[in-house]
C-alpha cells in the first residue's frame, strides 16, 4: 500500500509562499536588529569620545604682563605729547614776548603743588635775605635772556605706573645759537594730569629741587 500521497500543486504553492514570507520577515527583523545594534554602539562611542576628548578652549585674551606693556606704551605716548605741548608753548612765549616769558604762569599751570609750594619758600627767602637763588632759568635752561632756545629730542627715561602715584622722567635737548644743553624733567600724575615736579640741567649738573631745598634749609643765608 502506497502511503505516499502526492501533494496537490496548489498546496505546494501555498507552502512555498508561506516559507518565503517567513524568510523575508526573519531577514527584515535580523537586519533591523543589526542596524539598531550598530547605531547604539556608534552613539555610545560618540558619547565616550565627547567625554574623554573635550575640546580645549584657546584664550586670545592678553596676559597681565601684555596688558601692562600695552598700558605702558600708551602712557609713554601721552607723557611725551604732554611735554612737547608744554615746551611748544614756552618757545611760543619766547617768540611772542621777545626773549622772555612769565615763569610764574608756567609754574602754576604745569607744575605740581609741591613744586609751587617749594618755589614760594625760595621766593620768601630771597626777599628776606636779599639774595638771588636762580642763576639759570629752569624752564629754558639758559643763563641769558636774549636767546630763543629750541627744544628737541624728547625721550622717556623712566615711567612708573605701579607705585601709589604714577611718575615719569623725560629727557630732551635745549639748543641755543652756538651751544646746546642736555636736560630732563621729572613728572608726577596729579589731579588727572601729568605735571612737572623737578628740573635737571645736565650741562651744569643742577638738580633744581635739591638745590632749592638746600637753599631754604641753609641757615647761613641770612
């Protein structure tokens, strides 16, 4: 007896179609799972990279030393321009007034309170003793009134911006008709402006402030 019963063609077709659908479904699910696995793995790697390799921010802000140097450069320019302006006025006064000018006006306008106070003490002693202290005009650095000097070659010798009071020193040259005198001035930042606090005649090695203090304190001058 033959137990083999041949399948009907339609039944074979149904089995084949069902099997194919199952295979397709399994394949799609498998591919989906693989894609999800790699996606999650990639994201995890990306997070790890972000945590372990944080970008380093590069600062373009100037350091404290660079900021101080820039401030010093600016202040040097301010001081030089201030001194040049003062000595332009002095020369203009010489030319306009005819070989002389008013020292007191410049003292009060461009010198410190300390300088003017010391100057008053010198004037008082000159009156009391009948002596003459100033032999050289400390503004023009000249001995003789009949000469119109020229001021040139201004340079910053010293600038201190870190002390309680800003200070500076400027050198320059005073040219006369047939000679010249190297000179310098000390400045102090007072009441929002750079003001002159001392004069140095480097040709005759005269420190005006020191000489004035010695004159005022000298008890032998009566």
